[in-house]
C-alpha cells in the first residue's frame, strides 16, 4: 500500500483539494435533488471506481514499469471496488472513448 500511495502522491495533476471539490459537488447535487444517503454513497463509490480505472488506463498508456495491480487499486478503495469491477470499468471507459482494443 505504501508504494501505491507513493505513486499517487507523485502525480501532480489531481490534487487532494480537487478530489474534495468533486465529492463536495456530488453532495450538493444530491442535496438539491433530495436524494437518499445510499444513493450518495453509491455515487461516491462509482466515482472511486471510475477514478482508479482511469488511473490504471493512464498507467498502462504511459507504459510504466512496476505499476499497481487491480488488487492494489481495490485496496486503495478500501475494497469498495473489486478488481473485477475496476477492470470492467476500465473496459467501459475505453469503449466510451472508442479506443481500439484490437
């Protein structure tokens, strides 16, 4: 886990403040639509799944060595996203941007 935290802390694009802003915005949207707490929790979980899947795509695209495994990324979400869910989201993202997987 320490090695993965090191990877995340070295990236300079997405800051902790940016993540807080997105979660705060998600909370505001949920409050404005009077959504339930379970709905908010699921939204934040999906946000995490999209985030770690995008991280994995970026890491693979940069062809860096010694990257995180799906199990490590699942651990980073405190197992709220399974390795299978992360991998499925990775494919969903690539499909959404019409990335050629062949």
